[in-house]
C-alpha cells in the first residue's frame, strides 16, 4: 500500500524494510496483482475515466484525492484542463 499511496523509490523501500532493492522489486511485482484482485473483489477499484458507485453494503468509504503531477501535454486544451493553479503544475 505504501508503494501505491506514496510511490517511493526502491532504494527508500529497501532501507525501510531492511531488504535489497531487487527483493523489493520482486515483492512489488508479486503483491500488486494480489492487492488489485482483492480490491476488485470488494468492488473498490475503478479507473479514472470510469464513474464510481459506492456499493450498497458499505457504510463508509475513504478516497485519496491527492493531486499527482503528470506529464505536460502538447495539446493546449488538455494542458488547461489538467493545470492546477494551486500546485502551479500539471496534475
């Protein structure tokens, strides 16, 4: 979950979890599909271009709406759509 939420580099994760960078990479490659499969079974995964409906059996839901920097588009209209005045960058 740290990898998805914060997206730290492998060097940081290796030192934090006291393992080699190659082992961190192996674990990420192994565990990400398991995590996404589990979230999908709980109906908690969606893509940004899809609408999201809260399942009826949930009382509460937390959404991370942190803006993340993206590559600046060549198209001016797309640039305007994704430019954040607050962050002064494309997010």
